């Protein structure tokens, strides 16, 4: 577990400036809705949240999809795996770092909504649903991105992960097992207080399955070959 935490900390440290900028983004976007009247309507906030959730999930997916490629290019992955760190632990560390990134970002998104709409019991329920849904969707997407990035280039891996998550949105009633992200993301009312526990549990379970498959694939890859 120590190695997983160290790997996740390194992932966050490598992306710390992007994380800082990204956690400030919801407040900057909210400021445009708040000025010049010093208030924002619920419709404005809903539009902002819909955009922020989409950007958050996409950025986390691209970060994790490029993680293995960057580690191979710097040769760091060879050193890490030579220190009795299993491939599953290695991938779990990257995934945990992505989870921390997503948690901070969606927490900032929730705080910006409280700032714009004011604290209340109803807002707290909305924030809880938004936080859990955003993190759950990000975890599924990042795990899928890691899986595809074990044998594909980062951009292709991120695109396939996005396709697997968002293509089912074109269906009128997507199956929650095949498309948990479609159930977790606020495709309708982004300020809904409905927590989709089934979709969240399925997303977490499938994420772990993706990591197990990715570890098996990574175990059959020659990581000592230069990618330059």
C-alpha cells in the first residue's frame, strides 16, 4: 500500500500546476456568471456545472491515458517495477492519483455552486450527488484510459475511453452495466440531487476489472524498449 500511495503522490506532484489551475477554473467560470449583478441564476449555474463536469472527466482521462507513455519515455517505469512493485500496484497508484485529482476538482466545483447559490440543505444534497457522480465517472474513464494505453498511443487510448463512455449517451435508455458513466453524468439536470448508487457501484467494480486486465497486458509488454 505504501508503494501505491507514493505512486499516487508522484502522479499528483507531476500534475500539480494543472491541478491548481483546474481547481480554480470553477470559481473563474462562476465569476463570469456572478458579475456584474453580484448574483447568478440557477440556470446559469446549471450551464456552468454541465460544462465543468464534462471538462473534468475529459482532463482526468487524458492525464491517465498519457501517464504510462510518459513513464516509459522517462524510463521511470523500469526503475519502479524493479523495486518489487507489481504491475497492478503500479496501475493502482496512477489510478489513485487520478482519483485524488478528480476529488479536488469536483470539490472545487461543489464549493463554487455553494458560493453562487448559497448554502442550504437542498444544495448540500445536490453537491453530494455531483461530487459522487463526477468522481465515479472519472474513475471509470481513467481506468479505461489506463487499460487502452497499455497497448495504444495516449490520444487513441483517451479517445476510445471517451467513446466507450459517451457513445451510449446516444441511446434513449443506455444499459447501466455497459454504460455506467452515462448514468453518472448529469445529462439532464446537472443540479439533480439523485445519487445513482447502482451506477456508482458498477463503475467502481468495472474500474477494478479494467486495472486487472491492464496489469495482465502490461505484464506481457517489453517495457525496456525505447519509445523515442
